[in-house]
């Protein structure tokens, strides 16, 4: 299964940069999707792409790890696994076997705010995929016989992905320190001691609470039209009754008054690295309308040769092998703005931290320039030219947006909104977000030999 921590360096601005069409001050039209809603509340979004007789079919649920009950961390991700364990009419593994028999591929992923399931198949098999997903939307059948062994699978996944990876351990501790009260500080995969206690009853309760058509979005990208999809959707998903869905109530993050620092030393670490996270607005929580300015700022600072940090630390000063910044805006609640850097082989980490701190200080004092803003906006928009060649990209873009509070119109107008960002907005956003009190700094270091 694909796990969507979304690897922190793959923020929504980067996703859009590679999946949106439109350069310069183009009109607000990116994917030109078609959409409709069934009587049971299920929204369907269709992105026609007739380059090949293939479709990507995705089902998105507006529920993720941040919606879990206290003490049940990991249940959203666990249920993602269990959705492949069969229904009242389809035995475990039959769905996946049929997808493979038809020459398709499938997967699923869990994030803090959503859970998604997808298949890519020949267009002629789309209704079969819709029928299978509608079946497990309504008729999941779980018993201890299948649930308890799968619990061992997710525990082993945690061991492999977190406990055997010092970088993942540091990231987990940094997020737990960044979010003092909000559930975004709990790892998507869960805390091990709570994962061990997850039960069949827990999984079924979570499923019955959140998995219903009026809490889901189906996105289909490929060789179809909404006119063709609607009758298929009515024959499949339209037969699933709606249920009441609770409000997504999240605790608010309290005011933060001191920066935090996390240091992890491990014998597994060969190359030190440095990172920092700041709390930031997301698209859905953006009272100052700063999200688009922060995307431009992240592009200016960058994580490659055009970026200030790479150019300054790697090319000019030669104190780092990598350096950059990124912004993660695809959240129902708070987003994050991050920095990272790694020293030259055999060198200490302190010069990298000092150089990035100096770059941040300069940014806050002097700001960015008109030339930097225009170049960054151009790169963001130009990087989107090949979007329509992708099936998965548009489907994922719309699913992530619609499950975290954005609209189709927000996605379609992205190039215009980026194009409208000004120097003043970028500088204001930087000064509002890059405050030490709302930050966590992480150091990943080799363990000293005695």
C-alpha cells in the first residue's frame, strides 16, 4: 500500500507544479472537469482525457488519521488495509485478483485528512471497478481471522518504515513537537502501543462512522465523459444508502511561545542532516490569504539549482551538499513550511544551520525581489504544461483538494492565483510564518563512537 505522509518534501505546490496546465496569466481553466452529485450525496468528478482508452478511478473518503478516536491511533490506516479483506459477496483478495486479471493496477493510501483507493484499467472495465468499490463501501465483512493477522502486517510496516529508519524517527518526533495539541502530531501509521490494541470492533466502528457515499468523492480521469459515467455511477454507487456523518471536529492548536529542538543520534546515520518546520496556513485555513504567496516563496528558496538556498549554500559557499525549502498546503487544518540541509561529507552540521539561519534573517530583513517573484511564478506555471498527459495526477489533485476544503474552482484557478501574487504578499507571508516560536529544528547525527 502507498502511505501518504506525502514525504514532506512533496508539498501541494510541487504536486500542482507538475500536474496543472497553464502558463502566465491564462484564464481559469486547468483540467476542465465535469462534475455531478448522486441523490445519496456522492460527488463524482470526471476529467476527460482521450489520449488512450484507459481510466484512473479513485475513491476518496473525507477521513484520515487526524479523525481517529483518542487511543486508537493508526485505525484509519489499518482500515485501509482491511478494505482489501472482502465483503459479504466477495472473498478476501478477489478484488485485487480481478484487477490484475483485467490488466490493471491498484493501490491505496492514508493521509491525515483523507483515505483514497484507486485503480487504473482499460476504460471498458470502469463500471466493474465502480461496482467493486461500491460493494466495499457498503458491505465490508471483517472477522478476527483476517483482522488480527493484518494487525501484525501494519506493526511490521511500522518497524520497517519507522523503527529501522532514523530519518523517519526524527520526522515523527519533530511533528509530535510541532503540533502541541492537534492530532497532526500523531503519526499516520499510529503509535506502536496503540496499534497493538486495535480490534475488529474498532475497525468496523470507524468504517460505519465515516465510510458512506455522502462522505466520499469519486474522481475518474481518462477516456470517458460525465455523460457516460453518470449512468454507471447510478447503477453502482447510487445503490449505496447514505448515513449520517459526524462533523469533523478537531482541537485547535494553542499559542506557541518557544522554539523546540530535537536531536537524534544513531549508528545507522552516515551523513548528518538538518531540518526545520514552521506552522503555516493551509489552503483551507488561510485568514490572511497567504497560501499562494508561500508557494511562491518556497519556489524562490527552492530545493534545486534555481533556489536561493541551493545556490548560496551548495554552489557559492560550498558548505552543503543539499539545501532547500518546501511548503505543504494540502491540509484541512494547519500546513507546514520547511527547510533542510546536509553538510559536505565528513563536515559538521553547525555551518549548515548557521548558513540557513543567516539566509532566513536576510529574507526577513530584506525580503524578496520583483525579479525573484516573477521568475518563481513563471517556473511554477511552466512546470505544469504536461499535466493533461497524466491520468493519476489530475485525479489525485482533485481528490486531495476536495477532501481538505478546497473546491473545483480553486484548482482550476490556481495558475491565475499564482500569477497574481505580489512581492509585498510574499514578504508579508514570510514574516508572518517564519517566527522562531512556531518552529521545531531537527538534527540527525551519527552516534559518536566511544
